[in-house]
C-alpha cells in the first residue's frame, strides 16, 4: 500500500469532486424532507448503500468475512458514524442549519489534533494550523451572522452539532490509526454503512418520524443520488483517500462542502446567496493551499 505524505493532483481532484457532490447532497436532503423525513432518508441511504457495496465487493471478490482483526474497530467506526448523524439531525430540532454548518465544520480541527496524538508520521505543523484557521474563517464569514444572540434552545442544539463534529473527526482518526487503515476501503465503509443501517432506523422511530405517504419522481431521484452516488461511491472514494493520504490534509478540503451547498441552494432552490460567499471561497481556497504546502519547519 502506497502512503503519500502530501496530496497529489489525483487526490485533490477527487476531493474537489467529492465536496461538490456533498454540497449538492445538502440540497437533495432538504428538497426531499417534505416527502421523506431526514432520519428516514439517512436510513434508506445507509441500507441501500450497504446492499450496493455488498454486491460490488462480491463482484470484485473482495473478502468480507476474513479474519483481519478489524471487527471491533469496524463496529466502533460504524457506531461513531451512526451517532454523528443522529446528533446532527437531533440538533437541528433545536438550532438552525446555518449555525449547524459552522459547528459541523470544526471537525477538521479534531482530525488535526487526533493525527498529532494518535497517527504516527502525521503530526501537524505551523502551515496546517494556519491553513485550517484561515479556511474555517471563510466558513465564519459565509455563515457568521447565524451566531448572533443564541437562545438557550439553540445552545443545546449547538452542543449536539459540535459533538457530532467531534465524532466525525474521531471516525477519521480511528480509521487512520487502526487496522482499518490497511484493509480494503470498501470493507471499512461496509462497517460504517451496515452499523448505521441498523442504528438510524431506530433513531427514526425514536423521533416518531411520520411514514412515507407518497414518493414523487424528484424524491426517488434524490434518494437514488443519496444512496448510490453519495453513500456508496463518494464515501468509497473518501475512504480510499483516507487510506493513502494524511488525514489532516484531506479534512481541510471538506471546508468547501458547505460553500458548495450554498451555491447549489441558490441555484436549485432559489435561496439567497450572500455577497460574502466569494470572499469565503477565497479564504477556504487559501487555507487549503496553506495546509497542503510543504513545510520545512519541524512539526509542532
């Protein structure tokens, strides 16, 4: 297995495309909520993607049940993944989407800290700290108005979203620091999808989400996109990248996702686009460049 110290063109192009898809996914979820509640969408996505992944692994003859000592790390990653989404959707009952975006995208900082402490050879340096901070400032610029004067209820939701960001970062670090890092990316993803396919429907029941009464062509298309393109193909690409490249450098690219979400929301849903968006994109781009710039100084 080849492990790169820096992101090459293939990795950066892959991540850029993934962030575009993930930004569009936000719009797909929001546009379907009227017909399919959010946790039910997540349940369908995880269950369907698990089936797609199993078929793909069988066709590619990738071992599923071999003894590779990854069962418990895999289940742990699946639980982190499932509860991350539960907290995000539960937190949105208390706080608004713009506030949640700010807190969700503190995850790269947790990845950086985890990499420093737990992943050999991936300690973060000055460039990474500065770059992550600059990129995050772009998110604050784009969505910062949402931070004004939170209510007690919003603070509860913020805390849930913030902890979900910690779980996201912890999942990435666990995958990179455990034996999950050396197995096929498809098996790593299978653990997460299969566990979440069990947990998320229970969450949907616990939140008493209403049943699906009808499905329009748009809703079916959205569920297909979320299941096949996002949960199956894009997550498979992400875990391929996690296996071969430094975690903190990869996570810096995820700051692009909410900005693409805003762009697609304005284009497809007619939502207002902030004049600060272009400056936010510039800051995120600068931050990503700085994070991935080779650093001569010793890591901190």
